[in-house]
C-alpha cells in the first residue's frame, strides 16, 4: 500500500471527542503539510528551512516505530551541527502514536497544544462572522507597515518581535502573493492583527497570528479580523480555511462554525545564543 493510501486508511480510524473526522479533510491537511517543505531522503519527514538557515521546522512525519528514535537523533544531530533552532510540528494522527513522548525524551520542549479547526468558505459560513464593517481593517503589503503589527505584538508581551518582523518582511518581499497581513485600527492606533497564508495552487488558506492588545479585547476585533481574512481567502478562490487554535480562541471559532480536525503541538529545540 502506498503512503497516500496508508494516510487515507489511517484517517478512517481517527476519532476525537466523539467526532469522526472526514477523510478528505484530513488527507487534504496532510497534502498541505507535505507541500510546505522538502522531503528527507527516506521521505518519512518533510523539512521547511528559513531563508537565512537559522530555523528549521519538521512539518510532516510518518515514521516506522522501529526507526523513529534514530530518525529523531538524525534531525537533532543535524540541528546541533548546523547551529539552527529546530521545531517538530506534531499532529494527532502522526505516527508512531508515542512520538510526543519520544521527542521529549530526546530533548525537545513541548509547547502548548492547539486544535486544528477547518471552515468551508461558502456564503453560509462567512455570514456567521458578519462583514466586520464596524471596524477599520487594512491589508498591509509594505515592510514599513509591519511596525504596526510589531506594536500589537509588543503590547501583549510576545518574544522575538524583531526577529518575527524581519521574517515577515522577507516573506512579503520574496513571496508577496503567499501571505497577507490584516491589521485593525481604532482612532488610528493599531490594536489587533492576523495573518493568512495561501499555498500557490492549493485549495486551502491558513489563518495564523491572531492578536489583540490587552486594552482592546472583548470588542469584537478578533472575530472581525477572522472575517476579513476569510473573505480574502474566498475572494481568492480557496475552498476551506484552517487554523491552529489555542484554548483561548478555539471556543470562539467553534461557535462560529469551525469544525475540529485533529490536534497539533510544537516540540522545540532551541540553540544556545
């Protein structure tokens, strides 16, 4: 059985909180993950490296249990010798089932678990969010506008704000059609923001980076920014939107129609600076 059929068979057996996950959605998510980077020689993992070589993410993994520890060690050794930080993005249907425990035993640090949610981009789904018309939202495409994004990030206490700003600036410069940044303003002040990603040729959009200043929460800005990005995604012909949602935002998104797909959790190895 080839890997595509194995993934589909595995998807048929996935159950979570009493919900049977649609195999086409789960297989579609895996196809998006595989497209984000370069497969290893064995094809068991897909690796996404930053342009400057300082960061590496493993975005897809389907590992034989008997070879998993050696493959983890291989990626760790490469990161240490290369001097780059390494993130292993684990999803609930990845194999082997005990991969999280193996990553922690190998020296990775587990970060917060998130829910992967999906929404079909049809008229009924978007109507649940409204049009966000009462809020001023801009789509920024110039590097100078990223300072507004960084201002929101600093106010909520995000770390590595400047590193993120530089990475986003590089993305806008090199692949401007693959990412949009939406920023909400109140009386000219940037108060909330979010990103949306578009893989070239793919059917899906990915929402990320939703943030609101502590001084402007509970005013509908989070929902308005979700609506703004969903509308852009639909206008650009995408059929579904995915989002990795923390416990703070997942209930809001579920209430608005997003459906559970699986769970995801980053495991991080930071290099000494």
